């Protein structure tokens, strides 16, 4: 159950980070104020870090969820 929750959080993080990247890029190019550009650039960096960690979390938890599902399927069908 833990890995299914982790998989859901990883996918949610992927979706959220893509949305934040789009917002940060649009804010970066839409503004001429240097302070706003700095904030948008910081948001872009944080979003990319979130994207990487969410992808790793989703990949690892997907492996464990699939492995557990295969064990349950084998136990049910090989009797």
C-alpha cells in the first residue's frame, strides 16, 4: 500500500512540476522587471528539481507496485 501511495504522489508531483515550469517560463518572458525575472528563474529551478525527484519517486514506486502485483498474480494463478 505504501508504494501505491508513493506512486500517486510521484505522478502528482510530475503534473504539478510541469504546471509550475510553464508558469515560471511564461512569467520570465512576460516581465521586464529584474526582480520578477529572478523570482521566475528561482521558481523554474525549484520546479525542475521537483520534476527530477518526482520522476525518480514514480519510477521506483512503479517498479515495486508492478513487482508486488506480479507476486499476487502468480500466487493466485499457479495453485
